[in-house]
DNA sequence: CTGAAATTGTAGCCTCGTCTACATTTTGGT
DNA sequence: ACCAAAATGTAGACGAGGCTACAATTTCAG
C-alpha cells in the first residue's frame, strides 16, 4: 500500500494539496488575531475618539494583560504605535488593514444574510468566518450580492 | 466619557455582546484542530483501511511528532484510541464527530459553489470556514440550497 | 533470516495566547 | 492638593501547537 492508495479513492485530494490547504488555514488563523485587534481599535477610535487597552480587552473578552501583550505584537509588526499610559494608535498600514478587514466583514455578513442566515447569527458567525475567506471568494460574494 | 460612548455610535455592538462573539470564535478555533484530525483519520480509514500517524502528518503538513502529540490529545478527549506502533482508531464519539464534520464541510463547499465561488477555491476556503459555521447558519445553507 | 529503511515514539525547545498577581502611573472627587 | 480608584504596565505560569533530534520498533527486500 505504498503508491496505490489514491487509486482506491480518487475523490480524496492529493497529500500535497491537502497539506497546502491546512497550512493556509493555519496561517490565516495566526493573522486573525491581529486583524481583530486592528479592526476593533479602528472602530473605537472612530466611535469614542480613542482606543485604550482596557476597552480593547473588555470588547475582546480577555484580560487587560493579554490585550497589552497583543498590542505589543501589533507594534512589533508595524501596525500600531503607543506610548506608556497613552492610548493606542494605528499606523497607516494598520489603518489600511482595518479598512480591508471591515469591508470584508460587511461583505461576509451581507452574504450570510442574503442566503437566509438570521442577522445576529450572521454577525456572530462572521467573526470567525471572515478570516478564512479568500479574495477570490470575496469577489464571488460581491457578484452574487449584485446579481440579486 | 464613561457612560455615553454608545450614544455616539449606536451601530457598534455592546461590550458584552462583542466579547461573547469573540469568545465563541476562540473556542471554535480550539475545537477546529481536533475536528480536522478526526475527519482526516476517518477519511483515511475509509479510503486506505488504516490511519497511520505519518500519513496524518503528511496530509496536514506538519511533522509526525506534532501529529502524534495531537493524536494523544484526541485520545485524552475520548475521540480516538491507539496502541504503540499500531494505527489510530476513532471511538464511537470520534466517528460521530467525523460524520458531523464531514457533512458540514460538504454543505459549506456546496454553498460557496452555489454563490459562485470556483470549486477549488471553495474547497480551500471551506477548510478554514467550516469550523465557524453555527448550526443555525448550516440550516439556512441547507434551505438555501434546497430552494434553488 | 537478517539488516537497512520506514515508521513510530520521546525529549527538549520555541512561540503564542491566555491567565493571575503585583507594581506603577493617571485621574478625579472632595 | 491629596488620596483613592481606575487604568496601565510587568512578571511569571501554563497549555497548545509547532519544530528538530534522537531512540526504539516494525517491515520488507534480498
């Protein structure tokens, strides 16, 4: 059973293809956290004029220590800046990412609603789904929504 | 700015609601890995008659050491069994989970295709998306597909 | 039946994301 | 102006998930 496996079930993807997919899903996941932070910070800036670590933490449902640590990572990756005891600010890169993420989120929610998912459920599911929707799929979503 | 924040932007969810959503997305993520393993093991059993750690590792694109460690977790959680140098087997619980996951995967792919996402892209994106689709959304997908 | 190759298992290390506990700084009410 | 409360920051722990390197077992070709 060394080389003939696939013959028995041609509907199973090749090893390489499957490994690649799982790999992509894994890296999407690692980007997901940063995307969530950036989007939230951007929203807070727009709605209350500032983004404080404590607010971010509360919104995300984590301890403030966790939020501060992740914000450090944001800074390390050039998405945000902050000085001790002052709020957090997004860099241009961070703001651009936030905008992309926000648009994608909207689109995902709209699509879910369009296929019949109740609004609040769509909103909740989108939170997890959005990080795994490729640009190609997003374009398809856009077309689909336009066609209705 | 202690209590009036929401007044300025009523379209932002409440702190509690948002925290809850993020929390759900986080736990979905922690379940995702086990789901992937269980589904893959089940597929391998069906297609080649056995699931060996090395095959699992190659399919997932991780080292065999990583696969073995995660398989231990599967055992710890009552989803699989294995004895040294023998393959991995799913418990009834594991098999049931695999079945649910497989069905959900199909449904997600079908829906993506139905809204116009190209087949291979749908397959790839589904790998990440499926873990975040709630039962309510799944039911909506089913209805939507039936209505065509 | 025997030894090399493949598979399986173990050990140790790293990073990330989370927490609690404690220290420091700012803010605000009196 | 001061002190308590709130916010912020730091330290240390833990589990998950990943890796490489090495050890042990099984398989198989000759």
